[in-house]
């Protein structure tokens, strides 16, 4: 998954790239934890949550009901356990 300012690209299991355009439709910051709402051009809504305060290097993409569906990292692949491990 590769994010740009107005779109992102996903490589599916067969290796084909799919591009999705989106717009940001909300921002919530609570206790220095950021969550951004995005809406795809086809109407689907997602939340991009950065659960570590003041750290947007790794996060979770959630569906519109708040269920986690993907983990994301700026540099490397990140597992769910990596995001929530104790330091």
C-alpha cells in the first residue's frame, strides 16, 4: 500500500496494482493520538488511526465501524503486535 496526498495504491494477491482516490473528511486528536477519516471516490469510508501519541510512523486502517483491517508503516511492514507492544 502506497499513500499519496489524494490517492493510494494497493498491490493485490495476483500482483496487479489498483489505485484509489480519496478525500480526507475528518480529523480527531485525543491525548495526542490522531485519527483521520478518509472517503474513497466510490463512497467507502475508512479511519487511519495512529495509536501511539505523537508518532505517525505506524498506524492502523479501520473500516467505517472501527474494525482494524490493515496495519501501515512509513518504512517497514508492521504487525499489529508491533504497534501495541510495551516499550
